[in-house]
C-alpha cells in the first residue's frame, strides 16, 4: 500500500479523496474508506469492527480494479480517532504514506453533527445535548492527541497534514504538494479542482442508502471492486445521489456558546498541535 488517509471527518477528506482519484497515476480503493485498521465500528464506535477479522486478503480485494503500476491507497476518516490504528497500519505497511486533514475543532464538530442529523439521518438529538452525551464530537477535534501516535511510529517525511482552510484558499498549490508528496506527476491539474464536494444535503430515503451500502459490501466481499469502479465511471453513483439526496441550503448554524465551549475544550490540544506541526493556529483559539 502506498498511502492511507486517516481523517479527521468533515475536514475536507472527500475533496482530498476526489483529488487523489482524479490523478491518472493514483488508484483509490472501492469504496474510498475500507475501514480495516480501526478497532471499533464507526459512530459512536461502541461495537467491535467486523472488518478486523476478515484478513489482509479481504482488504486487498478493494484494489482489484487497480493496475499493477498505480499508486494505491484508501481514505478512511475513522483511523485517526482510533488509538490502535497507527500501530496496526505501521505493522502492516511500515513504508506507507499517511495523509491527515484538520479543521477548526468547533466547525468540524458541528459539520459532523449536520451530516449525521440531516444527511445520514442517524442522529435526532440537538447539538448541545450531543456534546454533553458523546465525548467523541469534541475528542475528534483534538488533532495533536490523535496524530501523535502516527508521528511516533512513522517518519515525519511519511506524513502530510492538510488544513481545510489552505485547501479552500489555495487548491492548486495544496493539490500540487499532495501529488508531490505521493511521488506522482505534480503538474497534473484535475478538471474539478475547484468543485465543491459534500455540500449541505439531506437524505430522502434511508432504506435506499442501506440497500446501496449492502450491495456495495456484497460486491466487495466477492472481489468485484473492478465492477464497482466500472459502474462508477458510467455515472450511476451520481444518479443515485440525485435520487436520494437533496440540497439543504437552510441548515442551522452553530451557536456562539457551543462554538466557544468546544474551542475552550480544545485549547490545550491546539497549542500542542502548533508545536507538533510547527504552525500557527492562533485564529482557531478565538472566541465568538
């Protein structure tokens, strides 16, 4: 494996994955997040991850569509938050390159909430109650705490951390750096470089989403990632998205109280992140 994206969720990871998939020398897994190295299942990560017992052969089936000479990798947002993922990845692929994405912690937490509440319809609680009941929403914004195990196990030259603000302001420069980091032609410019990904949407039919996911999982288990990849090229995924998702331009905004509360809880970690990455994130610490 050449690269693994580790998260964090709602930090521009879908856009980064799109940029990776667009490059002719790079082959992204089908689906983009295999979720093999996380000890727990996703949200709220209480149950053991069933993929852990499926073995490396199962993992590699997600790349059956890739050519032998392509740069291969996946992007699963659950790895960064899992305490054991760094060690599991390092033991399996010691020379792999790690890609992480970060965002102001309060903005990340609220965007994650909106996705679960409106896009996936997996959450019904209000945001304030969720913050009190699920530590995950704040903890996932403590990036230094999550990144440190990767910096302990991998050489710094193997890790690239992308701030969503930099990607939004300088998409061309960050994309060029990303391609250079992976050792592919960094002069390549994706046709959809400036296109937005994962804009605010809400789900129409939850049952359709479950059915779609089940079909994809079954096809992967039978080693048909090449079929999924071929179908994606026909535009069938775009048709599914149009059928099951609608734009939601009037989603709620985070309150100043919630923003300040999350920021306050993450202040110490932001300072640690500044030292770890040797970058200034003072604007992240400002209260509203």
